[in-house]
């Protein structure tokens, strides 16, 4: 929780900012407490601003919170969701507003320009202290869809970006490894179909579960093999 918009001697309004990443029924009870407690202590208006990065969470947060049986006393959180969060792809803007850039990347992780947004946010992380830089980078990488992660890897190679944490490095490495597997499976299945006909479900399942080195070994055997069994035999 963060509060902004107050003055030391005579507060005009307090804004309670919450970043909500998942449903939490306890918040339906704690949010009114935040608002009424600060309103009484600071003697001013209190507004709850909830920031989300998922449309379904946005809808959940926007539900009014009734405070009594009559239903007349209701708290309606002000919610800033993915559709309201800007797409920040400019590095200069991202460095000026790093936290907003991070939220932008998390909110648009499945969009077409997700890699560019994430790239700008990661660039902004480099100017922060070590702890925040690491946590923010992890958050950005974990928020991206598979296609966006692959695009981001290529983008980061162009900009020589060094990932800040072991988690991020491992995450990207695993993403590249999985990409190689997907490509290897496609190549092997295509070659098998050309040489021996459409592979059976059993063969497809075996290929799906194989590691990269196995895929490479089987692929190299397809052309010289006389039978399908020759491709997969253990030597």
C-alpha cells in the first residue's frame, strides 16, 4: 500500500495505491479499513486506487464493496487495468517512469508489441538499484507469453542486454532450449513422413518427450535408415 497526494500540515486527499495481481477475498475487508482509517487519522478524503495487469482481476476489483445490510454504504475502488495502462516502448520514457514501464510490460505480455514494451522496461531496470532491478526483471520475464519471450530474446541480443538475475537468465535459457526442441520435433516429423509415411501416435509421443540430443541423433539417422526401427534403435 502506498499513499500519495498529502501535505504534512493539512492533507487535502489521500490516495491509497494497491497493485493487485490475483484475487484475494481478504482485500474486500482490508481495503475499507485502509480508507476509513486514513480518512479518520488525516481528516480528509480517501480514495482507493487499484492497479491490475489482468482483465479478469480488473473486473473482480471493480466490484462494489457493500458495508452494511442496506447496501447504501458502498465502497467502489478506482481500478486501473491493462486497457488503461499505456504501452511504453520508448526507452527514454521507460527510464523516466520505470515502475509504470514495468506495469506496462506485465499488462501487455501477450500483445503483439509485448517484446518491445518488455525491452523498454528492462532497459529502465538497468538504471535502478540492484535489488529492484533484479525483482523487476524477474517480474517482466515471468509476465510474457511464449511468443513475446522469443521475440524479446532476439531484441535483447541486438541491444546486448545482460539479464540481471539468475532467475531471468535461467528463464530465458529454458525458453531458448524449448524453442530448439519445438523446431527439432518439426524437422524430424517432416523427414519421417517423407521417408516412412505419417508417424504413429506412439512415435509422435516418443518424439514429444525427447531431449534435444535425442532429436538430433534420430534426425541424422532418417536418411540412411532402411526402416523406421533403424531410426529409433538404441546403439
